[in-house]
C-alpha cells in the first residue's frame, strides 16, 4: 500500500464522483501507438478503465456481429439471476430459422426444432449464429424488436451513449450503430458481470447437430493470453474484432473496427496488445475493504465512522512511473449523522510529480444513526464553541 497523507480540506461536490476519475497531466510520457488502417480502434485497461490509445473511438460505426455481445450479455445476466435456466428449451421459429446462405452466420438449427439455452448461447458466441440470436431474443422478449428494446435499455444503463440497436444479430440497418468506446464498455461488463459464462468466449469450436464450427477469433489459436471476445463482419462494417488479453496481473481490451480482412483485424489487435503491454503497467493504489480513516461524526449514535474504498483502486500508467506515485487522503471538513453505508465522505487522490492524476471516493463502511435530542443539542453547543477558537 502506498503511504497516505491526510489533508483536512473541504471538497467540491464535483470531486466526489461515484466512478474513478483519471485526470491528464503534463508529466506523463505517452508512448506513440502503432499506425493502424481502419475505421476506428481503442485499447483500454480492464481494471482501471483507462483508455491507453484510440482513433475515432466515439465515431458511429456499424457493429455487424459484435452486436451479439449485447445479445449474449442479456442472456447471461438472465441466467445469472435465474430468469432463464441453461436447460430451458428454445423454439426455432420461421423468423429465427437460418436458411444457410453465404450472407449470414448460422448455428444451423432446424426449423420448428428446439435447443437448450446454453447450447444456443454457445451458438451465438462461438458460431455467431443469427438463428440462435433471433431464437433467444424471441424466447426472452417475445419478439426480436422487443428484445432490441431491452438491448437499448441495457446499453443506456451501461453508459453506451453512442449506441442504438435495431436487432439481435447486427444485420445492417441505418439506425443500428455503436462506437468503439461503447463496445469496450460492453466488453468490460461481460468480463465483470458474466464471470461464470465468460470462458465460453475462449472456446475454439462448438459442435451442434453434427456440424462443427470453429471460433472466428484467430487470436485464440495463436496467442494463449487472449480469451475472448467476438468477431464481426458485413460489407458495410468491414472486418471487426473485440478481444481481451491477460498477461500477468494486467488485462487489456482491444476494439478494432472496419479493417479490410480477417488477417488485418487479427494483426492489428495483436499489434495493439503488444504495444499496450510493453508500454503500460497496472498499479494497485489501495485494495477495497481496509479502514483508511475514522472521521469524527457529529450528531451520531457513534463518535466515529470507518471510511475506506468500496472497490479496488487500480491505475494504469506508462511503465517506470509506479514508484513515483503518492497518495492523499482528503476528508470532508465535517461529517454529520445520519450516515448510510457507502455514503461518500471524501476521496483518495493519487499524485505524480505534484499533479493529481486519479481520484476515487472514500466511503462509509458502516451506517451511523442519528443520536437523540440531548446528544444532538450537546454536539451543537460543542461545535459552536469549537468554531470560535
């Protein structure tokens, strides 16, 4: 753990943001990313969420089958919560049925047949099956348009501000779009929230109905550090790939949109990973759960409250700067009861060469109820006279 220094100063409300805030500073040398010929790309650290490099990451692009990341995510979350069961049978309607043309990817589910949710989930992730995507959408929401509404609601909840879905497959539609940045947000959510099902994204092949198909993510076969996530391709979108690689204690997520071939999307992703891991490193400032401060509580049943972090504080920065980091513990000038567990009481700042580069809220680790009338009155009197001297 890095040394802590308490600063008894006030806090502006804007500094108490609920999410990790990464601030730019002139002292950090940023390595130049590799030149890539595509529509958009982005490389982000999974733990900190820091964008290491990007080009046109907020531009609207056609997602093609990367759409199915949201389809699979919704199914995975329904399985996690018990709304769906892995063994539930899913019917293949005429709308969902794939006729086996060269224009779309299929799991090759027979018309009017049934398959389990878990088999169809594999068909979506590994085989990129349009038929499995549509069938699961109808099973969960009643129709594919209704499922698209669920997709858009979830995108809004996750903060995917540049995304709008019209279907569960990624088939072209002028109102169906996303951004490289939003796809990275979705990839982080899948890895974080679907831990039980995330290993499916690294499976190299899947056989159903005696038809074996391989995963189109070529990096799964050439780089043992890559464990997901999804490929995509249409004539409009070009060749796209969202991938994740973990080397040591660091995981990076790459998004490459609109390359000219399958080989190029794999080569560009590989180049981004090699650049990212070679030039950046992760630093854990403080783990969640530890008591970092016990500020005085006015008007409370308890005189003090334990304060700490509700999630690990992880930074990503250019290599060679980890040992230069310093931390500051900033407390609100006065803390008053009632206090709810998780309530913000200050923040932890990280500085490099005197500049604040990151902040994370300091929160109450326990609730403190308001004291009775006489105790509150005594505290008011005590605080009044303390402010006079």
